């Protein structure tokens, strides 16, 4: 979200629709836009990604971000995790 605006990612997702939904992992630990533009900006960006068809996971979410998502009833829309410093392990079964 710091390097590429959500709108740009959304356009790319719309050009190549996928099934199942693409999974995007947002690590909120060091987001400059969170510090400079605030929680509302990050929430808006997350919603743009979701609307574009992505499944969004947020890791290292601050208490303020988690609380905001909960108050807006968006904690069920995004997979929000407080602290996940270990890398995600993904497995596929065939």
C-alpha cells in the first residue's frame, strides 16, 4: 500500500480475473501510509482491494486498526491478525 496504491492493484486484478479469489497479504507493521495518512486511509485501501475481488489478510495490525475494523463491522470481511512475525506457510493438496 505504500509502494502501489490499491486502485492500481484493483485495476490489475480486474484485467485478469481469477477463481478462486486472489489472496493479498498486507503487513501493517511498517506501513508508512498508516502513520502519515491514518487508519481511515488504510481501511479505504483495504476496501478497494476487497471490492476488486481479492481476499485480504492483514497481519501485524495495530490495536487502533483492529478496533476500527471491528467498530465498522469489517473484522469479518478481512482476516485480521495482531502479530504474525513468522512467515505464512501455505500448502496445497492435490
